[in-house]
C-alpha cells in the first residue's frame, strides 16, 4: 500500500511514495508554482493542467500553492486526467485526503473507482465506498449504444468494480468490495478460474464458502480446472475440496496439454488420493507416456486391470503398444507372465510373437522364467511355445538348457503337436528324431496331423503324412483331419486329403459332415470343392440340423445361395424345431433370412423349444427391417412368453426402438404382463436405455402398475434408478405419477439406496435431490443396518454432491450398521478421498475408524492410503 504524509504549510513535507520522494521547494508560492503554471493561462484549462503536473512531479509545496490559487481537483486537461483521479491511481491516501477537502465531490463517478482500483490501494477503495461510490456500479460500457437500463455484471460489455479488481488480480481490493456487498463472487471465480492468481481466488472463495456447489458447464470446478489451469490453481481447488478428484484426474489425462506442468498436475491429484482407473492407465499406454503411466501405476493397489473393451489385460496392452518401459514396470511389480486374455493368449506368448521385432521385450519375459521347464496355467512350457511359433533358434537354445521334449501340457498336448501348429519342419524333425510319437493323441483324441490341419500349415501337414501320420484318425467326437481343415477354411489341405483317399462323405459321431463344417465356417472355396465332389447340399446331422442351417449361422450369403442352387432345403426342420431361417434371423442378416424364409409360411405361429418366438430372435438379431417382416403377419406372437415368462413386449420395452414399441401396442401388446420373476413390462422399460419407451408404457397402463413389485420386492422406480441407464427423465416420470419414493425391497433396500449406490452408472446430485424433494427418507436402513449415506460414500460412481445432498437432508453422519461399521469407514473403503474429507469437515467422528484404519486401507491403493492417513 502506498501512503503519503504531507505537512503542508511547513518548511518540510515528507512523502513516501513508491518510486520516488516529494520535492519541497523553498521560496514564495509564485516561485514554487512557476515551474507548472505561468500565471497567465487559465489554471484549470489546457493540455496538461498545472495541478496534475505538480502531482506527477511529486511536488507537495506546489500542490498546496496551486490549491490556494484555485486549482480544481476534478478539472481535466485535454489529456483527460484530473488531479483527484491521478491521486487515486497513484494510491496516495494523504494527497487524496488533501485534494478531496478542497471541494464537494461526487465520488460515485466511475472514473474515481476505476482509478482507485488501478492504483491498487484497498484503503482508498474503501474510502470511496464510504463516501458514496456504488460497489456494483458500472465503471465502463463498451457497447455502441448505451441502453436505458444497464445489464448486469455477466454482460461482456459491462465493467463493474469487482470485475475490474478480479481481472487485474487486486486481491485486497476484491476483499473490500465483497465485504461491502459486491455481487458476482461465484460467477467471477468460475469465469477467471484458469487466469486469476491464487490470492484473488482465495478472496472470492472466502466469500463463497462451499466451492463444491459451483460448476462450469455442468462440470465441477476441480474437473474443469484440471484440463488447463496452472498447478497452483489445482492445488487451491484440492485444498478447498472443490470437486471429484477421480473425475478431475481423468479429465486432466484426457484434455490437458502435455507441457512441463502436466506431470506436476498429475502428481498433485495422486498425492490428494485420486484413484487411477484402468481407463487412465490404458490412455497413458496408448500415448506411450511412460512417466505418467509409472506414477499412476504406483498408486494402484493391484496390477490387475483390463482395457475398455474388456478383451485384454493392461499388461498385454502394454505389450501390444511395444512399450518397453511400461512392460518393465509391470514385470518389476510382479505381473503374471502366464496370465491369459480373453483370446486365450498368455502375456509371455504375446511377447514371443513380437520377439523378432521387439527382442528386448521378450528377453524381459524370458529372464523371469527361472526353470527352463516351468509351465503356465495350462501346462505350456517355453519349448512348446517356441515350437508353436516355429522359432527354431530359441527352441534349440532351450533344448541345450535342458528343455524336456517329452513334457505334455494339461490337455495332453505334446511338443510335436505344438510344432505341428507352428509348421517348422526342423522342430518337427527333431521331435521325431527324439522319438516323439506321431500317433500320440491329446485328451480330446487329437493328433499332431489334426493340429497342422487346424492351423493351415500345408508344408508341415504333407511332411507329417510322409513320415507316416494317419490321415484317417479321428478324435473323441469322431472328427478327422479333413473336418478340421474344413472347419478352419483350409481348402488346400481339404484337397490334399481327398486326393489321398479320405472320403468327403464321412461324418463325426454327431453326424456332422465335412460340408457342414465348411458351411458353418462360411468358406465358399471349401463348400464349392465339396459340392463339386458330389456332397449333398440337403443332408442333416443326427440332431436334424441341415447343411443350409449351418450355413445360415455364418454371415456368407454366397454360401447360402450356392447350397440353394444345389438343392439345399429351406423347409428342413431340426429336432428342436429350428428352420434354417431361424438361424439367419438370429444373425440379423436380412437378405439371407428372406431368401430362406418358407414360402408356405409354415412358421406363422412358430415357437421354439425354449419357448422363444421368432419375434424374440429377430430382436436378438437387431435388424428392424426383419422385426417388421416377422411382426406384421404374426400378431399372435406378441404376447407369447418363453420358458422364463418373458414376452417380446417386455424385451422390446427394454431394448427396442420406440416406434416399434408403439406399433406393437397398437397391435394389442399386453403392457401389463409379468415374467416368472414377477418383473413387469414397466420394469423392463424402466431399466432400458430409451426413456421414451417408459413414456409409451406409462401412457398405455396409466398408474396402475407403478407400485407393483417383483418377487424380490423391486419396483419400477428401483429399476430406473439402479441400473446402467439411470436417466433423470425416467426417475422424474415415475415420481410424477406417484411412485413410492420410500418403497423397499425384501432386503430393506430403499429406492434412495438403489439410486445412490448404483455401481453401473454415474450418480449425480440433481437426481438425488429430486428423490429427497419427494420426501425420500434418508434415515431408512436395510436389513444389514446400512443407510443411503453409507451406500453413497462407498460408491465411486456417486458424485460428492450426492453425499452433500443427503447430509443437507439430515442423514446421520455418524450412523453405524448392524456390525458397528460407521459412515466414515464406508467412505474409506470406497477409496474416495473427497468424500472422506467432506465427512470430516462436516463433523464425522474420527474415532470410529482410527482403530481399524490400517485394516480398512489394506486393499486400497498406496497414494489414497497415504492421503487418508494424513487426514488422521
């Protein structure tokens, strides 16, 4: 703060001003002011006024003399500057006090508040406010035409005192203005969150109080700031618990520029207890950001994790991305090299497949195998894997280290069988040289030759035959090498076997022929080759399933057409009652289905052995042209139920298109039907994705079924709030029509508990508040004594605002369940640091968890555990 002490009229006037000191000239007033005024020109006119020049020169004696001569403190020269405004902009309190005593002044003029704010002296701003300045007045309007009624501070054309102080980061002035009634603290904090300095944000925050209630475009402040704000702003928001740390971390990783502040911001969130999700780790692997990946992984309680599609482990994904550093981190932390993904491929074999291009990665894995004959979960060894890949060099090296050529895996497969899959003749020959039995079979009765046929290794296949392999051998179900080759679409091997005398007319023990195997594969080349050799296109297996039905299980329309051209029978019904058209319908292939549909409409009232109707299978296929094709002539199937009591109407209400649902209702679809578990059509609609389907069903049934419960005691409202598609509109529709907001299922779990404890979808505060506004009882407990608040704090999907809403409604923050577990303990178990902090801020009893804290944190990630312990 700048401050002057003028002793005017005395020999000395001392002034301490930033950047200089006042010059006190001796002599007469005339001599003193002659430097600034010639005494002839008007004192209060001109380009730059004498009083202004004296102030700029910090000449206190001249200022005093000019005031005596009648200098006007509000007069402006051609430069537009007045002495009073200049004193304010200099932040000079004493000079301002001297000047303002010289005349009566209207301090509400915008120029004075503008100058005072620019001067940065909060005391002067406070003085102006006491003297009548409007704390919410308009300092500047930037529009072309000034309106009669000024818009508010949110308007970009308007400049108010608080807006100016915030934009210029004058924190002390911001405090003064807010203390005197300035409006817009929450607005300016959100608007300037990423630009304002911390002192200014703190001043605004002190006025606002709870920052968790603020949002920007529907996003909490912390999440919004995570994408762009300076690290110190993020730290400020973390301190104020201004949002969901987990969601904010994810937003940071997704949107923030990868500059030198990126890693620092990530570290802040992890230190604050944010939980790195599988999705976050996958994203870092995709970006090959090993530094951040490493930090995230350190804060994981476990190495387990899967990619978003659920197909691979994160460990395998790191391999796929050829990320040497990430793979190394996984292995250092004890990742399981034998673990398999959904496709059945182990991590170590996946690394082996990349060994030629990424040898360093594979060597990391090989080093983890301490015993050369160590085996994986299915009994596979390094020797078997090298044989399967056809990697002779590594195979030979393993032999030299003592690799066991006689070892079998858990399925009874020999190294020779693995070699047949890989097709490397050197490995095959060495195994035969060592005495590996060419006729040996695994637990399924399969031979090495069958494995060569399975993988399409033509050269190896021929070689095994030359060495004496039996082409006529069959496995435990009667399947031979020819069927295996047809099943996998290897027409060259099919041709070899037929030319060597294997009959294409043979079938396995279930009567499934070579042609059926090829038809199901949808392999046109093999099907053509077999038909050319006289195989019948209308034969069936022992279950009555025809070649055409097998073809309809593929997605190759050309195969179906070829079979039809060779006599395939569209009326061939198997023992379960399935026509070929049923298989095509399940596949959702419109052209194929229409092609094989019985012309005599023998399928009009068709119901399959499991009670499912054609309409249900059409819905499974997802082709709405086919649904309409089946629906129109078969109204009688609309309300027919399968063996579980489920009707087409129910499935359509949950999964179908709104226009089809409306059409079915017009065809007298039963909207009040219930399945064997007591689940109604309304409940199916309530758990579905399309909110409009719920509207349609409600229109059809009125309010009669809203209170109905299934056999577990669940209502439609519970299905609406507790599932994957917890749309606000569905909840609102049911509440508006009288759904019981305090209904509970047979285990005492209430609607509110289903809503806030929903693990399948994000739970937001607005929906919770609506339930509470309809008098949802926050004090209810389920059969285990668990309250809605416990469900909410334990659920990572529930926003922090959900917890706040429950507390505002009177939820007991120190409640305990039947086992004595407190709300705070549930929050700790839930791994949500924001909720733990919130509960402590609101008065949760720390002692309820202090004795069990280590046990509660036993399975938590280390960063969360550390953050929690710091709170205690």
